[in-house]
């Protein structure tokens, strides 16, 4: 079966992230991955993931030397 990937960009989404991820978890497709990309949240967004989704990798920021440079509009 084909892998389906959901990418969830987030920033300060602690209030809504759990509901979003539970909805994705309920999908009927059997081969699913969910990638949450946090954009420097200052709330409890990252802490929301750990207790409810124990099989997810630990939250670890990208080291500055590997992060893409900022682009100004």
C-alpha cells in the first residue's frame, strides 16, 4: 500500500494540536506517517506531543548550522 504523509506545520498551537493529531490518527488508510513541524512555538505546543503520542520521536530543534537561512520578503 502507498504511504500517506501528513505534514502539520504549527506555531503556538498547543490548544488545537491534540485534536488535529487525533483526527489524523483516526484515518482509515493503514500506512500513514505524521510529521509535525514546529516553528519556534512559545507556548506548550511541543510538550503537548510527548505524553499523548509516546511513539513519536523526541522533539529536537535543528542545529543552527543545519537550518536554512531566513529569507526576507
